C-alpha cells in the first residue's frame, strides 16, 4: 500500500520524536487509524492532524510534550461532558493526556475518537 503525502509527512514527524515519546505517538496513530480509517492524515503547525472526510477540517491531532502526548479534539468542548477522559478549558479544543502506549488504546480513548468523527459528520457548531 502506498502512503499519501500527508501520511509520509506524519511518519517523518513521528520518526523525529524523542525516543521515549515515539511509541506513545505511534500507538495513538494506530488507534486513530483503527477507529477512524476514513480520516486523512496530514501535518499542520508541525503536528500530526487527522482531517474529516466530510468537513475537511481537523478532527483530532497530536501535541507532544516533555512527558506525554496530548490527543487533541478540535470540537472537544462539545464532547467533554459525555467523555470524562477529555479535559481542558478551551472554548473548542480539549485533549486527553496519553502517557504510555497502552493508554492510547483504552476504551475511553477509542470511544472519544469515534465520537469526534461522528461530530465531524454532523452540522458545525452554531
């Protein structure tokens, strides 16, 4: 299977991550691809992003910090009450902190990704 230009950019970015965080980011990528294969990978603002097929807008992204990787939800404020793993105080953007590869594939994380994709398919917020 050939990779899209966006997927090649994501792979290059993940390869350049510090060795301690690379497995966490790769596990998150696997979870996103398994749960939401319809999303398109790309890189924006030097971060991996996954775009919705209907909207073409960012659904989820990765943000790398010193000791963890955030799985960002661009409409996370709309999801937070139904998905307690999502945290933050942003007007729209919220996140889940992922500290280990095992954390990336937990049921709450996978459910939140599914919900973000479903939200992307709905009408945009007012």
